[in-house]
C-alpha cells in the first residue's frame, strides 16, 4: 500500500509540474501556474501523513515506509532544482526561451555543480534521517538501536545506515575526485 502511495506521489509530482508549466507557457496563466507549483509540497505532506497514519495504525515498519522517507528527503532537497530544470527546458521548447547550457566537463562551473549536487544529497539524507527517526521514535515508540546489528532488524533504522552509505558513495563518485582542468593559453 505504501509503495502505491510513493508511486502516486511521484506521478503526482510530475503531473502537477507538467500542468503548471503547460498553464504558464502555453496558456500564459501565471497565477494558476504559481498555485500549481505551490501544490507540489502538498503532495509530499500527503505522503508523509499517509506513512505516519499507516504506522500509527499498527503497521509493522517495512522497507516501503523507509523508502517513502527517503523519497520525501529527495523531493525536498532536489524539488526546487528539478522545477528550475524542467522550467528551463519547457520554456526553451514551448516559449522560445534560451537553450539550457551545461557547463563543460572539468570547468569551474561543472566542479561547483558536483559539489552543490552532493550537498543536496547530504540535505536529502539528513531530511530522510530526521523523518525516519521521528517515525521510529514517536509513531512506534522504539528505542534507538545500540548497534548496527540492532538497526538492521528495523527497516526504518536500517535505512539511516543505507543513506549514510549513499552519501559517501555519491561523494566518491562525484566531487571527491573532480578537478578543474586548466585551460591551455
């Protein structure tokens, strides 16, 4: 049931975003477009409420609950940049806007972008960990695990460990070894 909620939230995010951009650029209704964009966080709040109600109703914590928290962290940390990304492409395609430019690999802008993206991953993980902790402690009244073995027995606590691993791997795959190439004169 939670997986369906996550899928609905993901689909809802893209449908509402697409509708907001279509209304903005095709119909030129900027006020309605802005209202639709403001509805995007409501989708996240609905998913969070859905998960909390499910757990409060006696559901045993499952990986799907942990996945929902991770999804929420991602949408909060990456939602605004995703909206900007989609807006730039939609404006270019349908409203004569400028073509979005990617920074050249190895440029200062490219390396800076990798660091910004990684900091967003850290923010997403922190938000997800906060949600997971609240869900585990408040909704289920569970103790903080004393070891990784104890954490592994509960999907909510295990997800926190997984998110830590994701942050480290993303760092190593992204900004850790990214260097700005020097342009020859």
